[in-house]
C-alpha cells in the first residue's frame, strides 16, 4: 500500500495580511478622528455650561436689563452691560471695515499680480505682523498713534459738522483714545490673519478656470470677479469670521486705546469701553454677584460670536446654492 504524502503547508497570502492590517489602521484612524471631533464639542459644551452656571446669579437678578441697560455700578449692585456690548460691536465693525478690503487686496496682489520674487517678501512681512504681541500694538497705539491722530480727528469733525448723520458719527472727541483708534489698532492686528487665509484660498483656484476666462477675452479684473471670487467665497468668509473673532476678543490693545469710558456714544471719535477690557480690568477686585456679572459679559460675548459664525455659515450656504443654480 502506497504511503500517503502529507499535506503541503498552507502559505499565508501577504496581500491578505496587508489588507487586514490596512483595515485595522483605517478603523483606528476613524476612531481617533471621531474622538477628536467629539472632544471639541464636549469642550465647547463644558465651557458654555460652566460659564452660564457661574453667571447665573446675575442673570437671575438682573434679567434682560443686563443686556438692555448701561448702568454699570457695582457699588449699588447695578449691572447693565449694554455699553460694553456696544463698544465691542463698534470697535469690531471698524476693524472689519478697514481690514477686509486691505487684506483681500494684499492677497490678490500676492497671488495674481506680484512677481514671484516679491511674493516671498510680502508673505514674510505679513507673517511677521501676525507674530507681534498684542501689547506691542497697544503700546504703539497709545504712545504714537493716539497723540498724532487727534488733529486729524478734529479736522474730520470740523469738515462734516454740517452734514447730517456724519456730524454725529464723526463728532469731535476729547482725546485720541477712542473707538476709532481702538478699531484702527485691531484692524492692523487682524490684517495678517485674514490675509494669510485669503491668500491660501485664492491659491486653490484651478489655473484652468482662470486661463479659460482670459482665453475668452476677459480682463484680469473680470477673470478675478468671475473665476477667483466665486470659487473662494466660502473661504474668504471664513477668514473674515476668524478675524472678527480675534477683533471681538482682543483685550490689551483695546484697553490701552479705547479710553475706558462707560457710555454709549454716537461718535466713533469719543472714548468708550468693551467687554474684554472691563473683564480684565475689573476681575481682580470682583467677588460674588460682581464677578458673576463679569462672567456674564463673557457668556454674552461667547453667544454673540457663535451667532455671527452661524449667520456667516448660512450666508455661505445660500451663496453656494445660488452659484450652483447659476
């Protein structure tokens, strides 16, 4: 009887091993990314819940008057934060109105017009401006800008004194420390942020789309308006929102240049105050309801930031739907 040969050993297929290993790595990567995304939401929720809990005493006592009144007098237990909210909104609006056109212009110049050698230098200067500490901007604003810009403020006030609306917005102020000065300093601070992101967004526009527009006879401006801006709209809005968040949360530079006057003034050349400023200046001497009121101002600033970002996302989504329909 012939001997039966033993079965041949089963050799492992390297492709199967590599496939299973890749599947495990893919699963691990998916888990890590999900955990990271959930961690952001958990941290955001924790910040919101903890700050609201700290500020609840003043919300319970003051009610809507905490937002609708400007009578801030801790000695008499009066906490109306409207003046601070108003100052933050005015300074942020001034900064955005100045910084956005400048930033978009710099980004367009570096991506579409500047020679290649010049682009590196411009990018380096913009990045250096972003690295300057905010206290340096504030010190420069109070020591150099505020004293030297006061005569210009007076000239502007005199020039528009007979023009309705403008004579209120640009009414002559007392000193150079004002909403406008703070807005100029904050604009200088957020220009590098908006410029850097906008430049990167413009660089993602397909070269074929720009070449096609130029081949059809479009001028360079028509190419930018028809090919670059529509493709980059969402990214530019995101850059502006990031700059706005920096403007609304800036503390030291605003504290040094706005004047610290608790009031609501129709003139941007008058002194005022802002939410981050009052929190950092009065936190050390606060306790009890007074401290809860300062935390409440932070909660309002947090909520306002979320609302503005949500509104911006809605605007971007609507614009993208409109462009797809076109």
